[in-house]
C-alpha cells in the first residue's frame, strides 16, 4: 500500500509537470505566431526601413534563440519590441524550469537589407 501511494504521488507530480510545460509551450507558440503575423509584410523602399530584433533566449549559451526581420514602414517598432520581449520572458521562465542542455544551438546574427522591395535577412559570417 505504501509503495502504491508513493507511485501514485510520483505519477501525479510528473503529469502535472507535463501539463504546465505543454501550456507554456502552447502560449509560446501563440506568441511566436502573433509576432510572425505582425511582421509578415516586409515591404520596403530602402534598407533603413528594415530592422532585425533578437527574440527569445538560448538556455545553454545565452543570446537570442532567433532573429526576426521586419519593416518599420508597415508596423510600429514598439509593437514588435513588446511582442519580442514577451516571448523572451516566456523562454527565460521555461529555461529556469528545465535542466540545461549540453548542446549550444548556434544562431548566427543577421542583417536586414531591402532587396527587390522586401526586407530580407543576410547572415553575417
């Protein structure tokens, strides 16, 4: 009986952890989708309208988990910054809840240029 109670307790704890992780990831996916929709129109007249923002946080080696290119001609810069900050805070909270990985995923910085009237990412090497 003692072992059955212990097993039930451990199983309940594991399942509870899974559901909170799934809901956090679902919220994170919703925010990423909202950011993608916000910056979908990358139309530009000149490269000064093209911006890059770091989004998220890599757990093992720090820095953003992705870079997003957008055009300030079509969206308020503050809206993009607010959405990116929300995603970064969610990733920071998730990183604190999970053990660090041994692998550092490389994310190269990018630059945005207006090419053929569209803001495009150019990877810096």
